[in-house]
C-alpha cells in the first residue's frame, strides 16, 4: 500500500508527514476562523434553526403581502460569501429578499455589481431592472385610487385629519400596513396563502395583485428608511475582510436586519392587536336614566350646577367632559319593534315601558295602554279627533300651503308623540318633530319607536341646530312656548330658520279663546308679528276639534323692514351669520331677506319632487364643490354615485330586508345623495352634517330633505335604540383621533336598535379596527371587503349586553 513508504522505519519521512499535517490543520483552522468572522460581520445574529427562520420569513411575507417575495433577489449580493464557503448556499437563502425592497440607488448599484462580478447570473440583473417600473406604476395606481376618496373638500373640512407635513410618508406606510393586513374572506385568503410563493402570487386575481403591490411597496419603503438609519450604526469587519465593506455598504438596504424584522413584527402585532376581542372590554352604563340614557341630556352633575333654569337651561345639552364608552342597557322584555306602517298605530309596551303620558294625555288620544301594546289613536291636544282631519283643515284654511308640493319640509315645535308629523307622510311632507326631554315622559322616544322622525331639543338660550331659511313651514300646536316674551326672542329664532315666504302655523288657545290671559297673549303676538313684518294670512276655527288656527307668512323682501317706525325688533348686524347654529346664543334680532337672484332664499324651491334631483339655483359653476368639481356638477355626481351604490349594492348585494328598515341615519351626509337614492323606499333619513365639515346642510333642505348639525365627539340628541340603519361614509377615519373610536362606537351602539344594521365605508385600516371592535360587542359581521386601501363593513347589532357595570357618577341623581 502507499502508506508503507511513510512507515515509522523512515524517520525523516515521518517527520515530514507530521509537519504536513500540522500545516494542513493550521490552514483549515484559519479558513474556519475567516469564515466565522465573515458570517458574523456581514449578517446580524440569526437563529440557526432554518425551519424557525422560515416561519419568520412567512410572517414578514404576510406583512408586506408582495407577490414579488421570492428567492433570487439577493443572489448577487451573496456571491462573496458563497465563494468563501459554497456549502452555505442553502443557509444564505434565509437572508434573501425581493428587489422591491431596495431603494432606487441601491438597485442601480446592485445591477452594476452583478454585471462586473457575476457574469454567470445575467437573469438576476434582468429581474432587478424590471422591478422598479412596476413599482412606479403601482404607486400611480394608489394615488389614483386615493383621489377617488380623499377629495379636496374633505381635506378642507377636516384639516386636523388630512393636512400632511414633511415626513408624512412614514405615517402613510404604517397606515397602509395596518389597513391591508386583514383583507377579508376570499380576497384576504388568496393574498395570505399566495404571498410566500411566486407561482401562487402570479396566479392571483388582478385586484389582489394591485393590493399585494400596494402593501409590499409600503412595507418596502418603510424597511428602506429603517435600513438607512441602521447603516450609520452598523459595525463592519476590518482586516482581511475589508474587501466586503464596499459590497456590504451597497447592499445593506436590501437586507432586513433582525432589529428591523423584529420591529416590523412588533408593529404588525400591535396594529393587529385590535383583532383580539379581549382587547376591548365593554361595560354596562349605570345611570339614573337607565335604558333611556342620553349622555348630553342626563348630565345631572352639570345640571345641578346651573345658576338658573328660567330659560329651560336644564333641558339643553350639557355633555360630559369625557364621552361614555359603556353600553346602555335594554329595557326588560325588549323585542323587535313593530314595523311601519303598523308602528304608527301601536308599539310594544316593553320597548318603551312608560305609562305616565297615557295617564295624563289619554283623554286627548295621544297614547293609550292596550295589553302588550301602547296604542296611538292619532290625536293630540289640538286634534282630538285625529291628525288627518286637522291636516286637511289647515289646507282648507289656507290652500297656498299645498301639502306635498309647495310645502315639503316642516318643523313641528313641541310635537308631543309626533302624530302630526306621522300622518303628514301621507301628504308627502317630511316633518322634523322637536320636543324636550321633560315631564312629558318619553314623548320623543314614542315618536321614534313609531317610525316618525324626532329629536330631543328645547327652545331655550341657544339657536336650534339648523341652518337659516330652510323650513317651508313651522308648526306649533299648543306647544307651550312663550313666543311673545323678552322681545320675542324665541319667535325670532323661528324667523331665522323659516324661509322667506314661509308659514308659521299656530294652533293655541290665544287664537280662539277669550279668557283674559289668552286675550293678552293674542294682543302681544299681534304686536310682535306686525313688528316682524309677518302677515296674518288666515285665522279660522275648526268646529270638529273646537280649536282655532292662525297662519302667518314671513316677508320675501326688506321693504317692510325699512318702513318700520321703530327698529324693534332690530335687524341683525351684517356680520351675523344666520347659518351659524352650533352652540350659538339666541339674539333678539332679524336677518334681512336675501334679494340677489343668486342668493339662497331669494326664490322658493322647485315643487316636490322636482326639487329633489335639481341642483339649487344658487349653486354656481364658479363655486368649487365638495369633491373639487364645479358645484352643480358635484351635486349631480354625488347623486349618481349613491344611486349606483344603493341600486347595485345596498338593495341587492347585502341581503337587507328593507321592509324592516324605517328610521335611517346618514352620519356624514354631504349633499344628501344617499337619502335621495332611497326616495322610493318607505324610509326617512336623518342627514347629519358635522360641525367641522363643509356646511352643505342648506343644500339638503333645498332638495326637500332634512338634517341637523352635530359634533360626533358628543352624544346625539336622541333616545337609545332610535334607528334601524346607520350609514357612515368615511367618517370614523376622520374623527377617531379627535374623539376616540371607542366612544364613537359606543354612541353608534346607543342609537342603533338591536337587530339594526350598520354600514361603514372607510379606509381599510379603520374598517379592520371597527370590525374587531364590533365583534367584541357581539355584532354579526355580514360582509367585509377591502380593496385599494378602501373598505366596506356591513354588520348587525344583537341583543347582547355586557355583565360588568360602570357607574356614571355624573348621571346619578
């Protein structure tokens, strides 16, 4: 054998053999040491468990969601390490990333390095050069998609939410990651299952590709920024491994370090923490009002501190400093409400278990108790024999009122149980019924349970939450409001909200009774209305009900004001805005009538229903609308949009039984297009215009719809369980940082009936957050969908209430 010549007999050869072995071992140890130093310097510490690293890569892939996440993007950057130790090729793959993670400069230099040092891998160079145009195209698509929702007026209306500062890109990236991490059902499943494999990603549908690219790009940009920060702190090798320094500097942005990967994972878990129902712990509100709790009207602590209640200050809004986040309990025995139109005549007693009003007003046919039901014969203090006869009597007394054509939107002050407004639906008239939460127990709650629009409000020290010059008629039937006192301040508030040429219909004892007090009040009213230039156009007596009705008309010009001998009541100053109505104190003055042909109020609106679809005459093409188009085009486009959405989605695609829907609220109505699109259904819509949004509420009234101003950081002036369906279009994302999402969601839950529907259209990240929050409240999520950073959520409230209780000390008597 060959080993024989190296036997111990030949001492010299044996010595050479030992020297050779020593040299070989020394060189091997040096190579091992070089390799170990290279590995520990180029890459951060990693878990040697390849399967564990694979799981980590899967998590990273789900966060980025990029269909481009496949191996090969970093082959050229690993060549030096591979040359030192080819046996570690498999291990190096755990560091591979997509070329999309590279900033543009790094990508260019990577291509040069590949061409110069790695001629054996031309395919990778080609792949790298093809990624950037695709990313740019994706970015353009994202911008185009955002412009559909992020409109110019929305930015103007919500400056605190939409203004962008330097460096906002990083915030946008975070929003994108949070919003896209939980795309639901088939869309989300395809992305989650296919994001880690090239073939699966390439075979996904086009909408999913777009979403994948968006999310991937967002994560890539974020990673790039973090890597740039990390580069300055990176400790690179020296000595024999200094040849890796330049390559590492060039390629550093292409690799996620353990620190950045961990940071991304922590942020993802933090943003997805809302998915855990346990993160939201709801409690039951404990207040004196119990199931009828209205936070801004039942703040007993603030009411006790009032210096005076002479002007009904205790019936006005006094909102708590921190809106409640607890849930209002249900009345014992609550059940699904009686549906319209049967609800106009009867409701379940256990849903509104109050009998005091039946005891006090039963003889006037307001409400009666009949077994399990509360019944409403359709009467009132001034129309004991039914509202329909009373309505017809007013028409006969003054035919120009022309119910349902010239007169479309009216205000009923001191509405009682709102039978007047309830029966005006038969005349195609929309009535905003208004009454305080007072000793007439739950009168507004009765109205809403019956399916009749109403709000809890009082004519006290502040303006009503409506624009100026919007109501066609204001009605008061024994409403107990002292119109004639203090210079007619309260009647002057009606003058503010009444259209020029509009009517004030007054049915009260001073109109027809001859008692000394009534005679005195009638005389004072005659003097006041004459000074206000109101014309008494009709005064008649209803023989059936034994009551009288006086009808006054507001002037359409300023001629009478200018001819008055005394300036009392005075004209308001020119700087006084009649549309300013949120927490504005009442003033005993009158605003001049608009006279310019292009000024709102100078002309009477088109007859109903033509006014619904026609752009108001005072919307000019020179004005920029909410969505950035000329105002008339904006108006039309808004209606066409909602008509399409309602017809193709809400009526057909969601499975809503619209026969069970009567009371609807649009939490963010722009032009009222959503309400207009529902005109053929047997519903009414309360349109809400936020106080910090563009003031489009006058447009809503002009088209024959109605609504109210409101600040969603406070509770709405309605009883719990008032609405069958609540609709919110891009509202929550705009106000959640201002108000706090749990408080807004708790308020929506308060006003929504059990088995009521909630439809939300918003940014995908907000939809995800809302969905998990509503699931924690045991809502049934019927549909959720996300695409291009936008989402849709449709869910239904259940009877569930939490067991733990939170006592609201400020609401305890």
